[in-house]
């Protein structure tokens, strides 16, 4: 008998996410992985600033909420003090690739034995749809009203490609949650990223291309297409490093 | 200071190089691993203070040190740590400012230290040692206060204190407070409910108002329980001279000389800058008719002196920023010029 | 016997389950839940194969599927 149901680590609490938002799927995958690996009681998560700031309302494990972009530094502090614990950060694109770029790169380069879940939806969700570091060329946001690329905004930052050059990194994979197949693959990657930490292998990051219907001003179904047709060509899925 | 931290059980240090405090991370880099602790040279001051945030949340006695521009960078993290009520020790060996300033000693960060340098209503416990022996002792005490009150403690030194050499007796750590078990730290939720450390409080029922009230109550308690200063011959003093840190120390030498000359001069030096030893100041000026505040800035602590004494006596200022420091003779000259003035006239000029 | 259960109060009506049901056996209801949103319902009560794709795509863990298949969730 196969059963598909909410894994225990996820609280009964309804999320504050908008309809069709990919965070809910990413949360479920992380939660299932933690439960399946049996590590809930030794897991410490970090909540970012951004849409996932209330992560601790949904995960039944120890969580610390960090300043914007600082999760990798906070996670470093926790993991170094308690190396036997499983420490993960859950960060959005603004948090990880704009304000927290330095913390991300250096935690990665030091080879901190932590797991980073990086949700990339190419936009600032919580603040109302401004340009993210991963906003694509031509993409309209509230601060790139004629599409990114017109006024010295630069192209999107590709985090997996960027980090793949760093010696301290163990594992990088870009996944998506826009089709059932992608979701299953994302879960496999997330599980590997946690397993790497359990095995003491070092810095693992899984990027998750995710939907933001509200700020993309698309329906949930159109948002799925947006990830599949617009984002995947710019952010190719796959393993960028696996040591 | 670094050895005192180790002696007091500090087992996590994160910092970023900046003059004039590089001796601290350099010492920690080899000594901390020896003591079984963690040393990290962070990528920035911002990262360093956030590593402290994490290490403290994980239950370690932890410390970071920096100098003025670096402390400015840390303010974001300090505000979060104060809001989350996590203990840590932060050292600031002040240098000349504003901006990149210079690497000479200064006391220009007084306001930043005692008036909550980051955003929001909070206080650090701030101590200002004047000698290396005092720095050693206060560093050990700082860890106790931090844990006991669940509050960041700042050691406010300066470039002179950070770079000078003088004999220090390496005393074993003696706790000054009984620290309750840390029932708030994150260790994984084995055998207990999961815990959250957060500073975002959206509770519609005035949750953040209540959290602020809670913090203020704690600050009131700290104010009533900690207040340290050193005094010298204030009982019969006509003029009371004051200054903090090394400035206080230099001023004391001048006051001693003035006493030898038969001048009725007293001296007081705050050891805790927050809480400011208000009562001691009120008592110190009871017999006096004027005060002199000496600082290596353009007049910061003088505001707290005036508040503490409610401007009971005319209070003059001597000081400059940017790397200037007072010598004994110039303070003595100032004392002599003030004491020759009739007190009543001086009083009239101020009021 | 495959059983699909919708926790309708959790549903935000995004319709991803409807979109990805390989049998096209789901639709959004005409009636509304407590939040005033449509929620999924089966078109043919015997049409569900228990593949779990709706569960996998649901951002709100509002769907529970019990299926006779031996495959269990996304375990790798």
C-alpha cells in the first residue's frame, strides 16, 4: 500500500504562501528528506528574510531566523559549535545571491559541512516583485518595468555555475518543482545534499527553480510554463559539481 | 583580552582583520584550537558577527573583536543578537573616525556603543577598561554578564589599550555570577519541543510592543544591578575630573599631581559606560562646584555626565577626535585654570 | 482500492493538481472552502490510479492518496 500524505515534520499549519507558489513543494521535499533520514531531532534549520521567513511556523524542528542573506554565516557558527547536528539553510534568490553573496561564496569556499536549499524564482516575492539577481534579461519586474537589461542591470547571476569554480564545494545541482518529474528529481538531489552532510562531505547546495505566480502576474498553470519554457533555458538543470 | 576570553570558557571566535586589533584574531588563531575551540577568519565583519549569532544560538561562549569601521559593519548583527537575547562579547578597539579615519586611538564610538549603535531600542552592556589588567578581568566578567543577562556585552577600548604592553597577572577564571542553564539554545529537538530563535514578531496582539517592554524591563534590571566606577578623592573636591578608559587613566595622573600641589581636585572614572554609574556621579559632585570631562572625541560622554548630575555644576569639556590624546600636563594646566576661577561665576556662565 | 482525500480547508485553489493529473480526473469545485476558494474534486470516483502526481505538485499538502501500488512517495 503506497501512501502519499503530509510528512510528520511539517506542522498542520496552513502556509502563508500564495496559490501555486513553489515554496510549499520545496518545503515538503525538505521535510520528507529530514523525516526519511531520521534526523529531525538533530536538525537545525535557518529561516531567511524573504517569503520563507516564517519557515519555522511550518517545520517541527529547531530553527533560527537570520538577517537578510546571513544564513550561511549563522549556519557556519552553529555547525562549527555542534558538528554532530545537521544544519541547513533555506534561502531565496535575493537572500542568497544579492545581499548574501559574500556569505554564500565564502561558506561554500570554506567547505562548510552544511546543506543549502536555494529557491530561485527570479524575483523578490515578499517585497512585491522587484528585480532579483536572478531576474532574466527582458523580464519585467516592478523595478525593471521595461524588462531587465536596459539600464545597467546586468544579466542574471547563475549561482551553480558561479560556485562550481570553488574548491570547497562538494555538491551543486539545479533542479525545479515545475513538473512531477522535476519534483521527484529535486527530492533526490535534496536528499543527496543532506546525506553529504551526514557523511561529512562538505558544502552542498541544491538550487530549486520555483514558481511565483503572484509577482510574475501569471496564473499557477502559466507559471509552471514560465519555469519550463523561460527559466530552464537560462538556468539549465543538472549537476554542476559532485565530488 | 584574548587569553582572558579563553580562560573564561570562550570557545568560538570569528573576526576580520582591522588595525588596531589584529593581535586578537592572530592570538586566537593558534590559541583557540589549542583550547578545543573554533577560530574563523570571516570574509567580513558582517559575516563574523553572524557567525557569532549562530555560535551563541548553539550555546557556545563566543566573541568577536574589531575596530571602529568594522564595528559599524557589525551593527546589523548586534541588533539581531540583542533582539534575540543571545549572549556574546564584542570588543571595539576604537580608532580615529569618521569614515576610514586613521589608526590612532580614539573614543569617537562612545555614542555608538552606549546608545545602541544599530536599529531599534536596545542596549549593550558596555565596559571601558583603562589598564590591561582591568581589560583582562573585565573580559572574563563580560562573559558572565552576557550569559546571565542574555545580552551582548561590548568591551570599549581604544588603539592605545589595543597596542600597549604592560604586565598582566594571568588569573584563573572566577565566575562572578551563577549562570542558569541555557534552555533557549538550538541543539536539535531530541526529547523536547522544537525551539525557534527569531526577531521577527508579527503577532497582531502587540507582540513586538510586549517584546520591547520585556527588553526594557531587563535593561532596568541591569541598570539596578551593574554599575562600576573608580573614584579618587572626590569627598572634598572642588573640581571633579572624569574620563573613561585610557583618558580616565591619564586624567588620574594629572589629578594626583594637582593634589600634590594642594588643589582640591577629585576624579571619577566610569568602568561601565552602560549602565552609566549615575549615582556615583551624583555623589561625586555633591561637594564639588565644577566638573571637567576629558575624552578623545568632541564631547560624547559629557552628555551622560550632565544627565547623571542633572547639570548640578558647570561642566567643562576637554577633548578632540581624530587621534588626539591628552597628556598629563595639558590636563593639569586645565585643572589649574579651572580651579582659579571662582565657582559662582562659572556657575552663572553655564546657567 | 485507491483512495484520494482532499483536505479542502488547506486548498488555495491553484489547480496544479488538476493540471498534472495524467487521467484528467480532477477538476476545481463549484463550491468554495472556508477561504472562499475552489478546491479539487474527482470527476470519476473510480478513475484515480493512485499515481500521486497531484500530491507531488500540491504546494499545500492538501491531498492524501492511498494506492495499492507498492511504490511509496518519492523515495529514491
